[in-house]
């Protein structure tokens, strides 16, 4: 099961600033055990509902997991574990990622 985290996200230039924001760890559990990096997708309550963000309410607001903004980050950027994603959400994330990268 994947886990939501509060994470210090990288500064990617003028569009995104370096800050702490909730993110979903989307790398497989096996990958999260050894390497220094994990793969995350930030959550947002902003922006448009494009086809690839996965709906996920949090903090009493309607939000989305923004799968078009995935990052590999050093696990030291992970600050607080925020819970666990349910099976249906994990499956939706997996399905959307497969749709995004499938030929």
C-alpha cells in the first residue's frame, strides 16, 4: 500500500517553488526499501481537472494527486507520514500512470 507524506518538494524553477506540500509516494514498496530516492506525486486543491490527476479529498477539500508532476526525491525530504491510501485509489493511480506511458 502506498503512503501519503508531507514532503519538501524540489524547486523546479519559476512555476513551482520549493516548499512543503502533501505528496503521494507512488514508487513500489520494493523500490522504497533500498534506494535513497522514492518517487512521489504532489497533491493539489488547485488547477484544472485534467484526465490524469486522480481525485482524492483531503483536509476537508476536494483535491487531486497530480500525476503529471512526479518527482524522484531523496527520502530525507519526507517529513511526516500522513496515512495510507485505500486499495481503490492505489489502483486508480496505477491505471492512470499506465495510460500516461503506454504506447
